[in-house]
């Protein structure tokens, strides 16, 4: 699991070669200390300033702390096994909700709308009830095809969370990818699991 204990931000303004001013903010994280998180934030900020002032281009980036490396959330509680290894954590997301992060309990995020352009177009002409039924039907078909898996299914605002509770999974393993693909799991959620080496 990659859950950071400490987060810090650094910000500044920078001008590109044309004289246009940008406000820049970067976050750093650490499991050692807050000063270490600040040093990482300062290093990221220096790199961003250099790109702006020399090339005049700052690549638009989806928040890498979400989908690329670490997820910036307040750490509420660590869950350790009998040997003292981190196997789970409770964090607080930006909406204030508590989130369970686990190292081995497979949790799949199944949206009522399947990923992909064709699915989005179909969704324009179908009701929320129809999309919910289709998502639930995929889960039922998955269970029928894998009777050895013991599932727990929870409905969410946009779909379902599916847990396999009788078998441990590695978030980056091929077996996990196969489950995610069969359930048409949310692509951003898949990226997050892989980057954080955990399920949410």
C-alpha cells in the first residue's frame, strides 16, 4: 500500500517568456516527516517554474497525486496485521467521507454506465433504472461464472461496490485485472488501485 502520512504544499507565481503570469502550486508527501513532504513539494514547484520560465509550456496534468502516484487524503487510522505490517488504512477524502483502503480485499467500482464512448452514447437514450439493471446484471453474470468467489455488493450513488471477501488479491495482479475487466470497472479507479497498490 502507498498511503502517505504527511502532506505539504508550496506555491508561487511564475512568468512565461511572453510575460504571462501563472499561479503554481505543488504537493509533496512523505511517510517520514512533514519537512520531507515540504522538500518534495518545493522540488516539484521548482521543476514547474523552470518549465514555465524556459519553455513557456506547462503540460496540463490530471492531478498526479490522484491517478499517478499518491492519493492526497488525510490519514485517519492505520490497520496493521499481527506482524505490524500495514494492511489497511482509513483516510478522509476531499468530500469529508471516510474511505477504507485495503491491501488485499478486492473492491471493484462498478458504475451504472460502462466505460467507453459507445456506452456513453447509449446512456443518453436509456434511463437510470435501465443502466442500474445492466450494471447489476453484469455483477450477477460474473458471480454465476465464478461460483468460488464470495461477493458482497453495496449500492453507491453512481453504481455498485463489489467486494470478494473469501480470497486475497494483489491490486496489480493479472487476476485482479481480469475481475475488473469482467465487471467493466471504472478505468480511473483501476489506475488508482494500481498506482496506490491498494483497493478503495
